[in-house]
C-alpha cells in the first residue's frame, strides 16, 4: 500500500429526495483502523444510488465495506492487490444481494 500522508479531512453528506415520493439513496462515511495492523488506516466513503430501489442501496451500504476489507489482499502493500480486493468486495456484495432476493 502506498505510504499514508497526514491529512485532515472534513466530510459531510447530504441526500436530496427531489421529486420522488421516497428517498432511495444512501451514503456512509467511515474511518477504520485494522485491529491486527494498527498502522494501516483507511477512510471509506460510500454513495449508493437507489436506482435499484431503497433496499439495494441499503444492502450495499450495510455490506460493501466489510466485504472489501475482509479480503486478505486489501491489506497488501501492493496497490494492484488492494484494487483486486476492492473488485472482489464489490462482487461478493453483488452475489450476496442476489442470494438475498433470489
């Protein structure tokens, strides 16, 4: 993983329902530290468009981050392995969502 640099971030989130009857979008902001590798920190920003329905956005909000960070390669020093972990986390979330609705 590329070396971290000291940054101060101020993050806010906002959802706008617009003309729809229900809010279908979701977002999450999380700052995490690995329990077994305390020197690896990451920030997670998730924006989930509810075009698949509110349930799809909420499912992704609840599961995507854990499905990404649970990949062993997420904690690699190799950026390509980290990118693979992110892709695999998305695929795991997609498959889990299909099992849920299937």
